[in-house]
C-alpha cells in the first residue's frame, strides 16, 4: 500500500449491523473503496477466514446477532447471562483463525481486553490508576458468594463491584454494599427466572436479601468473576457520572459523559448522556490528566487501533481511575472529535479510517 494507492478494507462483523454500516459509510466518505464484509457466522462456521496481504483488516463486535451469540455462547437466547467463559474461548479461537492481512486488532491483546482480570492486571502493571482488586490477574479464583465475602473482609472492602470476567455492557454486573448486622444491598440488572437461568434485563433492581444475593453470585461464579473496590464516583447534576473516552492510534479523540441514579451508568440501563463541557469544567486543570490517563490505558494495547476507556472520576473531579478498556467501545453515533484531538469534525469511525495507515506503518502487523 503506497501513499497514492487507496487502502483495501475488510471488516469482520455482522452484515446489516449498525456498527458495520457506520464504518462502511466512513470509508466511502473518505473516498476509499467500500470494505469487504466477512460475516462472523462464516468465520465461526467455516473455521476461519483469509485476507490478502494488503487488506486492512478491522474486527467489529460480534454482538447484537442471535445466531452469532448462539455459536459463541451456546445459548439460543441472547439475553442469557451465563456462558461467558464459553463465549470467550470460542471468540478468541475465532480471532486466531483469521490469517493474512494488515491487522488493526492484535489477537493477543484482544484476549486480554476480553478478560477483565487480565486487563486490570495489565493496567496496574503499567501504573494506570485502577480500583483495587484482589482478583486482578486471575490468580485468586472466586467459587461463589462465600469467596466474595471472604475477600471483602480480608481486604476491608465493604462495597464492591462484581463483574463477570468476560461480560460487556454491564451484563451480569452486581454492585454489592454491606453494613453492620448483616445488612446487604445488591444492585444489578440480572434477573433469575423459573427455569433457573439468569437473564439480562433493562431494569436495574435492588436486592436486600443475602440469601438471594448469594444465589445470584453462586450462579455467576463458574464463568469467572472480577472483584473490585467500589470507586466513589463524582456527580454531575445530582447524578453519578463516569466517562467513555475513545482512544484512536494513541490519542483521546472522543468522549461522552454518562450519568445515572444507579451505580450502572450504561445508557441502555437508564443512564443518560451528561454535559461534557460541565464535566471538563468540574475537572478544571485535571481534565488534561483525565484524557492522558485514558491514553496511558490504551498504550497497554499498542497493536489495537481503537479502544473505548471507561473512566471513573472520584468525588470532587480531581482523581480518576480506569474501570475497563473495551475493544469495541467506539459506538458513539453522531459524536465528533474533541478540540485539539486531531479528530475534530470526525466521528469515531472516520477517525479510525484516517488513522489506520499510520497505525499500520508504526506497528508493521501482518500476521500469517
């Protein structure tokens, strides 16, 4: 691929999905040939896919497709929570089955990004601020509620977030608060039904029974759990706030504030977009540090063109910690780049199209 030859794009994704449509539009608007779309179903059923040596290969989320989810998770209902470990094993195997091309998503890095325990450890080793976690790196297994209780007591953590190791979009997350005399409150979007299965719901609910909490955690534990100290979030407009910051080719290019009255700020769980200018003003001189923290987190994954960093502002907006780094965290339709980011006027997908050649030249990634 020379300076005067337009790149040839290939996208592994779900045809018809909005993510693929938005990226295809960004490529076409950049004056480049439309990307070749390789369906995840073909990769999973066919045992892989091959790419030409000069194709820029972008992987997009395998989510929002019941057939793909069934192939990965082994469950016919995409709202089921269980099966995360199976999903992870099959997804990482599918990524490894791809050959050739100029890759924008490093397979080894994706394996870390999709295991919250490994990702937390990678960030901590790099000195990126993260909430304390006794399960960081996966060395401490969590067999169920009894183990969680012991870890909370041993590490003086009366409030924790329990996260499925391979979950996304707050699937299976349980925020647990304990107090004296055995009092407990768990906040989650997971619901258990008569068949014994666990299902994601769009309704956040609170549990005050330890017995019910224990049953829920015991059911989640077989797929792996990450235990993290509850970070005291800052507020904006009287609501708890955090940020999703997209980092493209090492630069923080886009950001959105998410606010909620519950511990989960995900927009599909009732969270709403907050005022980014107000958040930056609240952070004051620390705003630049916040963005730099996100860039340091992304630097742990240099072979991956784009990541979405979930950033937690502490009360007072003077300290920040990274909650997670998401491989497919760029779905922010209509949002243009931050001032001074180099992505002004570009959405997250156009920013990636513009940055991809430099990323390839820097990384020289063309795995066989």
